[in-house]
C-alpha cells in the first residue's frame, strides 16, 4: 500500500474530525501492515466444532469513525450504546485501535481495502483446501455495511452476517450470503420490523438483558435456540429464532433497562412473545 500521509488524512471528509486527528497522531501505526480479519471467543468456539473456520472483520460502528453511518439501523434499534465493539476483547485498547484503523483504511483507501480483503479471503480458502475445514466469512462483525459487491466476486466462498435492516434480507439474491435479522424491542419501527421478519419466517437473533445469572430479572427461554455457543448461523435451519445474552454489562446497567430497549427485558418480554408467536 502507498504510504498514507497526514495531508491525505486532513483532506478526506469520509471520516470524522476526531478520527482524522487520531489517524495523524498514529500515522506510523496507520502505515504498519495489518490483517482485516480478526477473531472473537465465539468464533473460536465455532472453529473448535470442526464444521467451519470462521473469519470475522470488526469495524468501528455507526458514526464513531465514519461521517456517513456504517449502521443504518442503529438509531431505530437503539443499539449503539450496547454495541459489541465495546464489550469483551473488542473493548480493550488493542481491539479498539485495530477496528478504528480498519475503518479509516476502508474509507480512505477503498480500492486497496477491497483488494486486501479479497486477498485475505483467497488466503483463507487456500488454508481450507489444506485442512479440509471450510472457511466462513463475516464481514460485518460490528457494522451493517452492504458488502454484496465484494461477496459477488467470490461466489465459491461462504459469507454470513447479522443485519438490522429488513430490506437487506429482502434484496439479497446471493446464494453464498446468509443473513440473520437482528431484532430489537427499542422502537415502534424496530418492533414492526421484528414482527415482519417473524411473519416471513426469517432467521432472527434477539439479545436478552441478562448475563445468564439467576439474579437477573429476565431469563432466556428454553424454547428458543441459543446463539451464544457458536457463530455458525448458516448452519441454522430456516426460520430459527435464536437468543444471545448481554455482553459487557454489569447488574446495575441491566437493572436500568425498561420496555424501550434494544434488549428483551422483563418489561417487554410479553410483547416480544406476542411478536414472535406468528413465526
């Protein structure tokens, strides 16, 4: 990649003023080699099943770096504060820095970014041929970007994502791209979208306001699938509704959640059950 300069960073308007300052302050880091795919504990669990080796890319979500949001459904879903990017390993300095750098590179050097991403996909596929374990790619680990143009260039590779945009599920025509709708109880708009997804028989993921502790005031029901164990969503049967527990929270934070929440809470649980009853 051609050396990134402070002048180039100053001129761009695709990233926020704060992100531009950060990039200039970390100019050596910006020019150091890096991989676009990262990992998480959940994908490592997926890898251990032997069904697939997962590759996941983490960007800074919504408008944390980009001047045009990378998560168009975030406002209606109320998920910015509870975003995965702030939890676990991704909430640590190294993970945040890497996500910031990837996002800046994508916006500052889109042609290089696409070429690098395709090269990493090809490298992973060569590894899959050697190991006999198929590769599985998730480009939106913490974003909701339409990467279909890139996915269409690798039709023999398997991709998947979660999305809060029902329109993305409806418009997806790529047979190698599996989408799971990410439901939210936050707003009238997000609840209506969840109801439509359930009625259509879409695969749905919903996060519960619990860390799985007995003392939490809402618990994950036994009649829904658990999505916490692995991230192998393309292996789910059609129409699966799966649950996720809340990451990176404490009991006081969970106690503050009411009916208007990204999460399924004790206050909106009955409404949630009514919404998915038609599935």
